[in-house]
């Protein structure tokens, strides 16, 4: 009877060893900086004008983890709006002075508060929704952004309405400053996006072998 109990315990131990070793699968690591981009619209034809912010301070909740949630949810950024860059110096000066300069804070703050993955599709980019809390002009709004992950690049895109952030004054100001160029129409809708590099490191662990 004693030998039977010992044998059963050995089998259970060996099985648990195999399960534990096979649990390790993949580690995700954030590498490099985070790029924040935007696109605004002008004229009745809704012509897009885009750019980036050169000064973005990104604070990841973790540099590495087992999934997107563990390394992204809780991560935050502080964006210096005076670093707006549309590759047009004159336009950037107007945006900094007549738009962002009309707001209560020169910084935009954002924090990832949730992420929900879509069902996996074989040989297709990973996709889903990432929820980002954006604080601008003293107002906080949670913005849903669609994301895709392919070739080590995680990219999310969303849309905001400037008026949702009580930025009527800023919108009127930039419309007045660029009235002729915008043909009297500056849209309150704007596109926002961010992207960062995330490497997937595959971990292959051999299962424990039973001793002979």
C-alpha cells in the first residue's frame, strides 16, 4: 500500500512539473520611444493636415510582460503642445500660439485605462480596442482607439471632438488666425494616433523528463 501511494505522488509531481514548464509562452517587451501624431481638418472639403509632437514623455507601466494588458494598461504620456510639428514652421507657430496657447494647460496628458482584443485571425494582424483617458484644457475624456499589431509595431488610432474638451475658444482662435487658408472652416473633429515598438520574445522550455 505504501509503495502505491509513493508511486501516485511521483506521477502527480512529474505531471505538475510538465504543466509548469509549458506555462511559459511569450514575453512582450516595449522598446524605443512612443510617437504621438495628429490630423486636423480645414475647408468645407475637409482637407487633412497632419503632424506629430516632438516632445512626448512616455512612462510605461512595465517594460515587459506576458500580454498587452500587462505592459500597456496604466502607461501614460505627457505631451508638450508647443512641440507641435507639421513640417511647416509658420503653421506650427500659429498652432502653438492661436490654438494650444488658448488652452488652460500647454500639456496634454493621456493614460491607457483598458484594452480589449478582437478574436484572433490566423495570419492577420492582432487588433482590438484600447481605451485612453485624455486630459486637455482641464477636461478628461475616455477615447476608444482601434489598434493593430503587426511586424513588432503597435499602432492605435482614434477621433476626438475639440468641443468635448471645452476648447471653443481655441477653435475660434485658430479659425480666425487661418481664416483665408482654411476658407473660413476649421473642423472641431481631429484624428489622434500613437505607435510604439513591441517585440515578442518566444520562450521555449522543454518539459521535465521522468527519471529512469
